[in-house]
C-alpha cells in the first residue's frame, strides 16, 4: 500500500463530544467521514474523508476556519470513485444529490417532513417546504431535472413541480371537495353507490400513499427516473357515527418523462377498492378520469447524458440498485430491467468488494440468515484478465460461510457481456449458485458427542483477537 501524507490528525473519539464520524457501508467503496470541532465559539472544525481503492488510501482534509463549507462526498457509480464538493448547505448521508443536465449539482434533504432543495454549485436555495403538517410526498429526481413535492392542507392537493434547470416551481392545485364529488358522480350507476355516498358527510380524511418508479438506462452509463406514480388511498371517518371506509388507490399522481417533456397529472383511477370494517367492495369506473395535467419541456440545448444521479449504488444492463431516500432515509430499491424488483432497508443489505468484484446480498430479514437475492457485479475489463478472478470466494456472516465457485460465475459473466453495451459493468444473479455452510450447526453437532445433551450453547464471534503476552514480548 502506498500513500503520501501532508497533514495528519489524531482523533480520540470515545467520550469526545467535539468529534463526529460516519462510516458508509453501502457503497462499493466504503468511506469514513470525520468532523472535529476545533473552536466551539467560532464554529471552526476540521473535516477528514478517507476511502480505500486499488490498495491505496485516498483522503481529503479540509478546515472551515476561513469558510462555512461542509464536505459532500458524491459516489460516481460509472467511475467507481468519489467526487468531493464543498458546500455551505447542510449535508447528511441520507440526502438525495443529482447533477442536472445544466451541470449544476442539487441537493434535497428532509428533516421532520420539512423539505429543502438547494443548488450546491452556487450555494443558493431553490425550494423550501416549512409547514411539515401539509407534507404528503416527494419524488426522486425525474430525468435528473425535476422534483415533485406534494402537499395537502385538508382542503386541496397541491403538486409542486420543481424544474432544476430553470430553478422554478410550477404549482398545480385541486380541491378535495371536487375529488369527492367526482367520485360520487362516477359511482352513481354502481351497485355499491350506497356504500360510497357516505364519504360526502365524513368529517375526517386521512391519506395513505404507495410509490412506484421506473428507471431508464438506455443511454450509455446513465441512469435516470422516467416515471413516477403515487397511488393515494383516501380514508374517511365520521366521528359522529363512527363509520369508516377507505377508497384504496382512489387517486394517483402520475409523472412521465418522454421526448424531452415531463407530463404531471392528477387522476381518479378506473378501478378502486372500498374497504370497510365489515365488507370490501370493488368498483370499476371503466376508465381513468384526469382531473388536471400539465407539461414541462426541457430545452434541447441541455443534454441529459451530462447529468448524474448520485443515489445510484451500481448499474448493469439488467440490475440497478438505488438508495431511495424519498421512501425513508435507509431504503434501497433493486430494479430488474428498469422496473422495481425488491424494496429493502439497509438492515437487509450488504455489499462486499473482492478486488473490484462486487458481491451484493439482500436478505429476507435483518438477521442475515436467509439469502433472498445474491448478485455479483464486475467491470468488463477485469473479465479479460484471468488472474484477477480466483477459483473460489468465501463470504462470512453470523450464520456461516458462503462458498462461491468463480469458474461457473465467469462463464455467466462472459455470456452476459454482450447485453451490457450501455454500461461498464456486468451483473449476474448468483442466488442459486452459492453454497452455504453453517459453521455453528456443524460445531454444535460435533460438540454434542462430548457434552451433556441438556447443555446449552453460547457462540461468540470475534472481530479481533489481541494476544497481550505475545505483544509484550515483541
């Protein structure tokens, strides 16, 4: 390992409130970010950022003594490297950062349902939602150019379409009363009209949402969202009669990007389910009813290939993993052929880098016992170097070890290379190829021969073992 040090800092983290640190484990290149306060009264501090790549330690140190800038590390999934930006806008690991086709970099962060969108490149504010009580939903960046922020104050649904290139917010509003009247009007000829009509006299209304995204990777080494659908269920309650019912997925907000144009619509869906404490019904209106719809064009002088979505963890021809902070701060999505395949939290996710070969595991639960989906992702140039891939790889977790025969995997990689013309990476599903050996079960089986059958077992997992006697004799 080779490296050069110009400045070095010694951090004693234990019981030191002046030092904060964050270790990222969910990128192909894990990193450590440390912030040490050097002068509390003047708010001076030192940032240190470290990560390992190709047996080298890359690092960046910065002091804000003469400025108020924070370090923002941006993972570039195409280059498998980090870009470092300095910004006076607040940053945390759960924000969403995107480079728009205008090459300006934008950040969206949420705190207690208060949303802020800022231009990191300029250090300016683009949009802010202060009233957290009205917040309903916000999107991931669509076409790396637009954010949607949806609010509802009880009287109307408000759709904010924030154009990052123009740095302008377009607002669409629609009254809740008109939505209810339209639903009642559409259902008048339905057998279940009597079951619906009481929603007109309900005095409490609650919203539930479900989000579905599609992505597009048809352009070489580029991933962007081209479709976002928010299905909204309306739950009505009459506090005087205690009656309650839910219109499941009654309305939707649909955003579709195509031919340099974003179309955002609010619609009543053609088929809704009525859920009550005693019965469930299904009503078919025959077709959707569009309530409002607007188009937003992207000027042809902006090239989407110049944009970058920094939430992408990895992208191949078939598989893409993205951190989707609009659902929750620690949520990831696995897309297969550009459609969502698995939505999972960070407790069910692990990623290991075996010398530029990425082993990605998604588990059934947070205990990491049962493998739900296993992927291997590798850069194409490594496949042309036979010595770069060993015969076997072994992964360890609390439940045992996974043994992987790389000869089988190499053949699968080579067969998939032709499908990956739009990316530098090749990915394959190895879920059914991994052989799992439970060390704990094997040990327990062997020890049973020498101890009482009624004895209980306790197993300990050691990350490090230090021999004090050996170290003192050196």
